[in-house]
């Protein structure tokens, strides 16, 4: 949803609204075609028609717009993006209720005094690790994990090693004229770039990775998305390997203070 307009990159708000409405309808359809292992599960699912439209590629969007992940500008955009998705998904669910009827338990739900909805919930941010690899996008609302990394699967069925280098980084490095074999090798070896002095400061700020970004920014990003998400938000709060019990305590308390529904930490 990043488009170029008059030589400037911006969010394509109209397209975002259009796709949100379409995806909400799609997810409502999925409820009809899903196989259910037990009658009780089927009854509950059809009774509340809970769906969870989420996001992926948040870090990619920020890179496309030239906004560092750990910045107030990113938080401000996150607020506007998720608010738009929540409002449009709710509107689409109300439109579907007119067309197909509200979810059967609507009369006894918290929404009973409002306009009927097709779905008891419309948004969630799920853990999209595998989906993001298939889609070739950054994962959910996570920062870039690394600028270069390997994905290794080793079990009795599979022995696979895939190498990834962020194509946006390479593109910007070539555009700005600092791409070289030496830089490429350095990035591949380290996986991160914020401490590579040969790279311009603005590029280093833009490509902050999961373990370089301060835990407080991780929590604040999650809290902004949670404000406009009806179910919970999946987000990993990455901490450096030398983090203390106190650091983890601070992350948990900040998550509580900022109304996150849950928190996952990874040290």
C-alpha cells in the first residue's frame, strides 16, 4: 500500500480501505467452508462468527516510506493505519449483517445496542512467521529480523538452508552509491548494519533490526496496534542477550500500563 505520488512515497489509503472490506467478506466466507472436527466447535464458531483480519509487512512499509521503526513518526502512522483497518472492517461487517444477517448471538452480545454486525470480532494480529516467508514480506508488525539471515530447517523429513538478503537494503545502497562487494560481505556476516560506519547514518537508522531496537519501542508499537485490534496482538519483544530481570520486568509493566492484552519476550 505504498505508492509514489509527485515523486514522493505515501500510503494508498483508498486501496487499503477497499482491500480491508474485501478481506473482511473473504474471512466471513471462510467460516462457511471450514471443516469443523466437533459439532460443539461448529456451533460456537457459527454462533459468534469471530474473524481476525491482521497485517503483515509493517517494517517493509516503513522502509518504503523512509521512516525508522523506532520513531514517533512510525507510531503516529501505526495509529492511523490500524484505526483505518478497524473502522473499515467494522463497517464491512455491518454491511454484511444487512446482507446475510448478524451473528446469531448478537442479541446477547456487547454490541446488542449498536447496529447489527456479522462478526463478533473483526481484527487480530496473529503470529505470521511462515506466512511472511511465503509472502516474501516482513513478519506482522515486527521490525526486520535481520538484513541478512539464513532460515534453517533440520529434521528427519527435511534438511534445508535458505539465505535471505533484504532486497530493499541492496536497492537503497545502490541508489545512494555505497554498495560494494566489501559492504555486501560485511552485512552478510553481521546480519545487522547499525554499527557499520561506512553506511550513511540515515540508512542505518532506517534498517534497525529486532535485537537492536530498544524493548520500549517494541512494546509501544504493540500498544498502538492493540488500541484498534479487537482480539489480541502477536508481537515478540526482543531483548539483547545481556538483558536483566529488571529489563524484562520493565517490558511487562509497560505492556500492562499501555493496555496490551498479552506480551511475549524473547531474550
